[in-house]
C-alpha cells in the first residue's frame, strides 16, 4: 500500500515536503489544502487537486494520509478531524501546544485505528548523529557534560512564529528538536531535573533565546542553548569525557576530537605566570600535550523517516518516532516554561 499524501498547509515546510517526500518509493502526493490564494495557486500550477477547506480535502477518498504543516495552534483541531475521517496523520513538530492537547490527538487516532506520527527530522542531522555515536561508543570515555548550542545573528523570527497565539517562539520551533535529540542520545536514562531560562531579546511576544539544563541519572548534565541574536557563534556541540573532548562547530560538521598525549599525575611545582596572573591548573599546555583526531564517519539519511512510515503502513516495521517519545519531549517543554516562570529547577519523574 502506498502513502497517498494530502498536504495541509503549503507554506515553507509544505513545499519542502512536496519536493522531498516523493524521494521515497511508495509516497505519492494526491492533494493540497491551503487558505492563502497565492500559495494555493502555486500548488495548482504543480498539477495537484487543491482545496481551500480542510473538510473538502478530508473528503477526498484517494488521500489516506494527511501531513499537517500548519501553524502550531491548529495541530490538535485538524489532527482530530483527520482521525475521525479515517486518515493517517503525519504531524509537523511540535505535535501540539501541550501534553493535554497531544493526549486528545492520540486518543482520536487510537479510537479511529489510524497511524499518527511526528516529523522529528532532526534525528537524522549528521552533526547530531556524530555526537550520538561518540556518546554511545564511549569514544571519549565517560561523558560528564554535553553542550548543544544553536546561534544565529538573524534576529527577528519569521511569519506566524512571531505571535504567541499561533504557538510561536523558538522553544516550539527548535527547542522541540534539541530536547528530542537529548532524549534520543541517552535512551534509557532518566531526567532528574529541568531548569529553563527563556527570554525575549528583540522579539516582543515570544522567546528568541533559551537555556535549558537537563540533569540525567547517568551523571550527565546536558546544556541546551539557542539564541537568534548571538553575533559570535559558539560551537554547535561540545561533549567532554574523561578520555577526550568532542567539538563540532557547525551543521557542516567541521570539528575534531581532542585528547591528551599524557595525563599528568600531579601538577608541576612551577607556578606559571599568565596574563591573568599566577596559576598551575590553568597554565598553558606544553607542546605536544594535546592532539586532535578527525570526527568519526556516520551514515544518515532523512528519507528514513518516510521509508519507515511506508513500512509501518504496510505492517513491516514499528514507528521510528514513537508517540510516548513525543509526549516526553512536550512534558519537558512544559517543565522548561514552569522553571523559567518560577526561577527554580523542576524535579522530573517522567
């Protein structure tokens, strides 16, 4: 059975899916729904049946799966409608505005015996897969801290993401990805506490900066930071273990693993004079004490998401993006908001 896709929302992500989903055999695009006249005309020019009303697309019997690429506040309403119409659902992230909405969507999907999943495409990012490989294979020993950072100087948030009533802001837009990556990297580890700090730096209504600290029961503190107006970017990843340090600078995966040629048993007796004054601990390393290795190679392909959905539809595989994983991300996001409001770490038992 093929995935016969109806795209609801033909903005940036709707167009991206239109161009990329059919790279996977077994995926066809059968219809588009869009309220904007200009975007609807673009879909018509591509030869698709086009609707202005969601109910009309859901009445199209050829469509067996809908893709929701609409503003975040519409996900719950349309997903429940789609489930009641017997359509399988691929929901863009974030799946919903909160866990309560998500639970209602899941209940509707189960009641109508339809498949529902969420497009967490950043699980296939090469930079993330490298950091995950280094963690899983203990390539730098026992890891004690992970920093996942995303900075840009672009500043202003785009389109409807500027407005709180539509579910805008960067925690909804990118935080959902970065938290999901953290949980995927450390599957089986329990989150003990969540601390969040959200700020609106140059966007009035919604967060354009956040810092999140997740403490796991495996001893790792996981730092997540995003800013749309940080003018000198920090490394995308910094992962430190007791046998090395991983550094990845950008999505392009420029970086290295750093190691010491010899771990000192004791600090030298001689105090070093630095521009900051005398020190032993932070004295410059002697020549040859540090050396670097190339990053490990990884195999990754975003189309695995759609290939998995085709196989799930045909009863050949389990879903890669599982609904309980999606809910856990949303529950951590809720803890981040609560922490930022109260200025306290939130104990987490889920």
